[in-house]
C-alpha cells in the first residue's frame, strides 16, 4: 500500500465513522470538493500536508490522530 492509498483509506474511514459524504467533508474542511475527489479517486498521488491538516481541522482531530493507525505504521519505506 502506498501513502496515497493509505490516506484515501483513512479519509474514507473517518467519513464513514461520522456519516459524512465527501462533499460535506470538503465544506467543513474549507477545501474544494475537487481536492477531496482527487485524493479519493487516486488522481492525487501526493496530497499535501496542508490539505491533510485542513481535513483534520474539519473533522476536529489532530494530525497525529489521522496518521496514528496500523495502516500508516505498517507502510513500507518508499525510499531505500
């Protein structure tokens, strides 16, 4: 799994937990829906940390909470 896939999966999990669709997530995060859509549909292979931070703010979680999951902890190193 890549970082982009893990990010997509985490956003999907968080939205499902809160009963949010991606349009509502974009609204509460203050980012364009097209940005969320590009992450979810794997058009963005490198979502920026600022975008992730805005998503976290919209979901009222810390960036640590976003990344503190088994999926992120078990990612293989991409640069060797």
